[in-house]
C-alpha cells in the first residue's frame, strides 16, 4: 500500500523546509563585514529601534545610539562617539 506516499508527494516544500529567520548568513552584495571586523558598523541594518536606542546589524552586532556595541559573542564595545572625552567604560 503506497497511498500515503502519493499524498506526501502533493505537499509542497513549505512544510518541510526548516527555514527560519535567523540572520546567520549574510545575503547582501557585497557581503557585510563580520562582527569581528573593524568595519562591523558598516553592516546592513536589519532592525532599527530608535525609540529604544539600538539597532541590529546584519552581522549580529547590536549597535546602540551612544555608539556602544554588543557583539554576538557577548563582547561589549564601549561607546566611541567622537566627543574628545576619553572616558573609560568599565562594564560590570
Ligand atoms: Zn548583510
């Protein structure tokens, strides 16, 4: 009995493709710089929340409006806005 097989053939790949909206692979051209790159802020914005003061870049970097950054591996980059004041930010 191979009736069930014929039924599954009719189903489209919509149900079986395990595609999720995880920005793990950059699909921009040219590709965005990685989170480890010094150029990381040049990555494309995938989410922008000015009311909350942060943006999410394509490479997984969280960019805060004070120019601080949170890297996908958990590292924190202190704000580096060009104010001239050399403040050292100690995180926790
Ligand atoms: Zn990208």
